């Protein structure tokens, strides 16, 4: 029966069944973020197919090299043994899955789940595995077709190898140029329409100091959906004073949308001209904030910044994409760095010409893809004569240049999920549990990373396929299950799914950064040193606003 079921997907491999079941079992074990039954099923199906494919590959290579194989009777016994062990592993995984998910729920402060819907997991996994195995069978047939046509002209092994290369090239063309290419175009058109949509209750501001107002250099309709939200969400002086019990100014915000100018340099210059128009360089602090891929500016980050400074701050945002960060990173990774660098150079060059004793303090900020692009916006030669006062990056993606180097070169004994680097003289890390103790004084130019140990966007890596990550060394992060272990290939897929769902966690975990953690970070990097009672009032206000 099983041979008939599996025969359409190719030769039934005993090793493939056993490895697939092992991968299925491990797929349901704890990972970084909670998962629904449906998502668990998709992941488990992918992992089973990956394990089965590895088994088939190893068996094929064994035969291709002409190595000895067991006799048919022994092969039959191996097959049924693998089938029984595989069934036991899959059944055990479905039974244990609820407990494993509750381990993840526990460290994130979520209520336990009574069931993870094992029949849903099994059904979805079966469908996903069958689809992937069918694709594998199609690849195998492609190899066989090419090699059979070449076998009359080339030695058998060379013909098979050539068939594999041709099939890989064909599948790569179909996957990248046809499916992904058309998919990116569809996403681009869809998100462009969403970005351009203006709701009926969104009207241009009447305050002449706001972007999109009648006196503004920026057309309200070109700011994009996220830009309009950012401008309209500016807190007023009374809101800030109610928290601080001190006089306050209304913060200044500038936002330039994708439609405001043709290219990155033009948008950067437009942002500078608008900032000069509204008096941004007359404020105490000027922040160049690089948005996420969609153009989003996290209000949880900007409200505490503006409150701690009594509103005496101007924040500049320039949009470079309307795609989600992960899609922007895959489709147009250069757009963000080009935009961030253009903005930095335009503002830094102007700021550098101002008298040192009267110009604002300059800070850079970025969240997620914005953090990576903030890091790419400047180099040593740009800032050696006039460095910014600080750089604050939250949830830097795993591809971030400086973050990778700093984490690799961290001080001995410090964990990879919250490292110390050269005892925190310039660069420091913080999390929801605060900042580690440092013995040295923090420099006047300060660099701060805010990251959570459960953030798959930060800790994903292609090397998870074959290498155990250092962030799994004991002790684990505060919101990472102690039962999370590394398994080749499977952990790569698990954390890959965690990357895609990192914003589905409770606030203060995954890739959902909490306003209170932003506040503590800003308080440290700005040297504002606000008292504890004021910070508690600010926390309460942010909680009320769901920040």
C-alpha cells in the first residue's frame, strides 16, 4: 500500500522515510516564536520533504558511485523497519507538540494551549509534503530525460551529472525568473496601490510646520500611507507636558514619500529643504530615522524619544520602498542603502557647516531593515571630522554588516544574543531585560543595539543548515525555550519560518519592540537621565496608547 502511495513521487527510499520522519519530529519541537497548527503543518511537511529528499540523494549517490547495496530480502526488512520507526516518530511528535508549544508560550508570558490540533498538523503536512515530493519527482524525471538522451554519446555517470546540471538550470530559471519574478511584480503593484490609498478621514494638516500642509514643500498626496500616519500622529506639547510636568514644544516631523521626487538624491534634498523651512536645525536634537521596507515609522520608538526631550527634537524620514522589509530585502536591497546614504550625506554636509555650539545633536535611528540601512548610510571617512552623537538600531536583520562583525568579535564569555564589545566603550546592546553592566565609561558618540533573543529576523542565518548557532549556547535568552536545540536543516527551516512570522508575537518579544525598551534605550543614548517616576509615567502613557 505504502509503495503504491509513494511510487508516483519516485523510488521509495527507506533512508528517505526515516530521515523525513526524524525531520518531522524535530520540526514540531520548540523554536523562537509560537506557531499555529496550520503553520506547524506547513513547516512539518517541508521538513519531512527535506529529510526524504536528503535520503534519496544519499541513496542515489551511493548507487552512482557503484558502492555495494544489501540483498533484496535485507532491503525489504530495512524498508519495513524504517516505515515502522517513521510512523512512531511522527505519532510521538504529534503527541508531544502541545507541550513543546507551551514551552514557547511560557517564556513569552502567554497562556498555555490545550491542543495544537494534531489532525490539522498531520493533514496539512501530508499535503505540503506530497506537493514538494511531486516537484522532486519532476526534477528526477528531468534529470532522467536529459541523461538518457546523452547516454549514447557520453559515459553513463557523465550523462547523469550533465542531466543534474541542466535540470538545476531549468528549475532555477522557472523558480527565479518566472515564478518569483512575476510574484515580485504582483507584490510591487499591490503595495504601490495600498501606499497611494488615502482614507476619507485623512485630511492634510493645517499646521504650517507639518509636511503636506499648505506651506509645505511636500504634496500631501505623495507622502504615502505610512508617511501620512507618521505626520498626523505627532504628539502636541500638552500631551508631553502631562507626562513630564515640564513645559514642552511640539516635536517636528518631516516625511518624504516615494512619490515626492524621482530618485533618492532628489528626495534627500527635498527632505533637507523642508527641514530647513520648519526650523529643524534650531532644535536640540535632530534624528535621521530610516523607515522599514513599507515606509513605516514605529510610533513606539518616536513617542518616547520626543517625550524624553520635551518635544525639542526634529525627526526626518524618507521612504525608499513600499514593500515589506523581507520582500524589499530580496527584491531591491540596494534601494534602502542608497536612500539612507543620500539622506545622511545631505543632512550631515549641511549640519557640519553650522557652528558647533549652536547646531543640534545629530542621531541616527533605524528599525529592522531601516537598522541595516542606517548602518550602511555612512562610513569612517564621512564622520571622522564630525561624528554624529549616536546611532540607535533596533532589530537589525541578520545581514547587517557591522552587527555581524561586532557579534563575532564580542568579548569572551558574553552571549551572542546580548554581547558586550570591548567592554561597551562605544557599542552596547540592550534587550527587554536591560543593558549588561560595563566597567568603562560610554564614549560621547554612542552606538546602541536593541534586540530580543527570540527575534528570527536578527538571528536567522543560512549557516543554520549545517552549523549550530552560538546564540544557542547556554544560557539561552530570556524569551527562548530552554528546550530549543539545533538539528541540521530543520533548525534552518524553523528559524526561517520564525523570520516570516516574527511580528506575530506579543509586544516585547520576537520582532515587536516595546515602547518601554525603546524609552530605556533613548534615555541611555541621549544622556537625558530622566528619573524613574517620570519614566514610569511615560510607560503608563505608552501602554494606554498600546505602544
